[in-house]
C-alpha cells in the first residue's frame, strides 16, 4: 500500500540551506506495515516537485492521540497508538491525518 495525499501547510527556509522546516498533513497508509511505512520522503519530493530534498527529522501527531516519527536509517514513518504502542500490522490508517513537522535539507 502507499501513503494517502500529502498537503503542504507551511514552509520555512526553503530558499536556503542547510535546513528547511515544514508543517504538512499526511494521510496514513491503507495497510500499515510493522516497523513503519516507506515512501514519506518520495511523497514529499513529489509534493514539492524537488528530487533534492532529504528528510533530516520528522515527528507528528493526529487528533485522536496517535503519533508518529520518521526513522531516517530505514526511511520509514513509524506510527503509534495513543498509549504509545506501535500500530498493528495491516491497520488501515488511510483516514488518519498526521500533522507532521519535517526538517529537511
């Protein structure tokens, strides 16, 4: 499966290096994979029309208390329930909108 729509909310510092900070809304994946879903960096590159960006750090939350963070080493967005445990394998997160703060270069 793949992430849903990526909506850019607010951009800071994209004109100059080394780091830009951006707030985005990211819809979850229709079938969450244990350990996180890949594709966030690719989705941002498409949304920004830029192949040159690299995510340095990313974390976020959803209205229902869910949270997530980006694991740079594995290029995965790892999602958690409100109680802090990781989402279940194959969980449908396609209706969950995560408000992410992304640091990139």
